[in-house]
């Protein structure tokens, strides 16, 4: 069966909803936290030289930027239909109007969203994602991102449930320069210039491009613009050295040792904002609450992406309409979603198919999806991630 036929038949069989296979991504510079339900025997399924698997990507049309050993399809989600697979990326490139709607394809040209869970034993090094201007110089897109900490996955905090974000008011560019100059002397001290916030399950943050952040050890649901650009500004984390190459991975070669250029990638007003938390810490906002279910916006405030958490009560069946296409990952319970059986897995082997991830096309979302909770005792809970163009996503301006 050709890919075009797989895509067409999967769309028809699911009434505009397709099932997606798990997409696992390793990171060589991090230690996996072990809470993504991937079998512990498979945390290093791609080899210790590639690093542990600490991320699961959802509805992804974005190839991972993991160095020269990155597989051709690493980071890309597959549509699964009757044992056959086709890339979601190919589906949107060839029949994007059927997936996202002609209006979104005309305006945005594609899905333009990368969403993931990341799960680490400890913190990620203090880093930023370049904005559009700096990312374009290496042929990439800038990357703002958002965080939400799903309670179902955060049954333990792991080693460091705090995130350093931004820079302290009063920090100067010369302060950051001195940290970069000390890169090969062990800890370059960049965290002394920042401040850490205790992470709370059920809340989230908005981190725009150019803002330094060192995500802590909670499992994080992370909608973001579909790009994998970053620049590490911390030379040592938990006793492990961070190579200079991870600072300049997405920097033009002629600027690899240009400290002025590297510092200019920082959004200085945003990093040193004295009201940083007030502007960027988000609590869920009610979307709807009716007999049998409730929905909350857990990611909002930006035109680039948004996300909702849907809870269906035990034994209830509801019809849910949305204004745009979305990806869905189940976090608790079992039941039915349209024509599909869905269930939250307990343990997943690498390469194993699951029943917890779907993609809902624009037409199916607008027509409404019947969702049934088959449990008599447990809630059915799922996260729904939207790309740009969802007209109902609330906007909260940064003051």
C-alpha cells in the first residue's frame, strides 16, 4: 500500500481522525527521568552514545536536530493504519487542506507546531532558543515555547523540581560575557545571575525566544513553534560538562567565538524583567464546564500555539467541538474517541504501538467528536495541542 493510500484510507476509516505511533527522541547531554512509561530496558534503545530517551514528541512534522547520528525520521510522527505507517509530515505536505483546512494551509503553510513531553532526572542547562532573526541566519525558525506540568505524569519530582529563568534585574552584558569567558574552567557561574522558581504540577509558563531557562525535573508538556534551535549558556550541570558546540550549534560558523554576537541573541528586557513571574506564570483558564466534562486552557497567550486539558467524568459520553485541528495525547483512563478505542498505557516497549495518541483534522474537530469514558471510577483525561490559527485560544498580553 502506497503512503498516499495509507493516508487516504486512514482518514476515511477514522472520519477525519488518525492514530499516531509513539515518537521517541534521545538527548546525549541529559539523563532520562523514567516517567514517560517507556520500558526501563529501552531508555537507551538507540545506544548509549546517542543518550537516553527523555522525550516523546507528539503530532510532529519536525525532524530532530540531534547531530550527525540523527536518523532520517528521528522526531517525525507516523500515522498508523492496519499495521502500515506513513509520515504525518508527508500527509500534511500532500493533503494539508484535509488535515488543517485550506485557510490554515494558505495562511501558515503547514502545521507549524512541535509538541512534546520531556522528562529528565535533573535540570537542563541554562539555554535560550533563538528568535526568528537569529535562527534565520542558520536556515531555521525561532522558537518560543510553553510549559504545562501534567499531574498524572508528575507522581514524583525527581532531583530538581525548580527552573532557573531569565536574569536578575541589574545583571549586565559584561556579567554574562565573563561567564562565557570561563567556559572551560568548570562551572561558569551563569546560574548566579538568574533565579529559580519552584515548579507546581497543574500550572505552566510561557518562555519566549531569547529568554534563558534551565528547565527542572518535572515532566513537562511543551507546545512550541516547530523548530529545534537552541544555545546552551551553562558550561557545567550536575557535574557534567556541556561542550561549547552546544552553545554555537545554531550560530553561523564565523560567530562561533564572537561573544558579542552570542550575548546579542538574548532578549535583554525580557530576561531582566523584575515582574518575570507575574508576566509568564500561567494557571489553567476555564474553557467550558458542562454536565459530564470540563475543559481548561493550559497553554495560551500567544498566537503561535495553544493547548487544552479535557476531563470526561466516569461513565459519561460527550460530544466536543473545537475550532481547529489538533493533536491529542491521553494522560489518564480509557474509553473511546470517535471510532477509536483509547487507553493510557502502563508500560511501552520501544517500537511498540499504543492507543493513546491521535490527530484530529479541522473538519472532524468542527463537526464534533464523541468521547466516552468507559471507566465507572476513573476520569478520562487528555491534552489537546493546537497550532497557530485557533480563533478561540485566549490571549493574555505581556505587560
